């Protein structure tokens, strides 16, 4: 009887911990995905790209496709 209670407590704790981690990961992914990124023309060029000011986009390099602010 005592072992069943301990086992039930361990399972419940593990389940609650798992839900907490899943919720934190979902919140982080939603924040990272929803925010648009902007770079300066110099950041674009330092990353190996070319700042296209007519389209306001960084073309090439590490910031490829990001908007220029």
C-alpha cells in the first residue's frame, strides 16, 4: 500500500514537470517566431551580405532576407 502511494506521487510529479517544460517551450517558440527581425545596413554588410535599400532587404550572408531598418 505504501509503495503504491509513493509510486503515484512520483508519477504525478513527473507528469506535472513534463507539462511545465512543454508549456515553456511552446511560449518560447511562439515569441521567437512572431517577432520580425531588422538589421542595419552595416550589420548586413558585416554578415557578408549586400544592403539593397530599394527593397529594404539584406541579400546574402548571415542576414539574408531580413529587413533593413
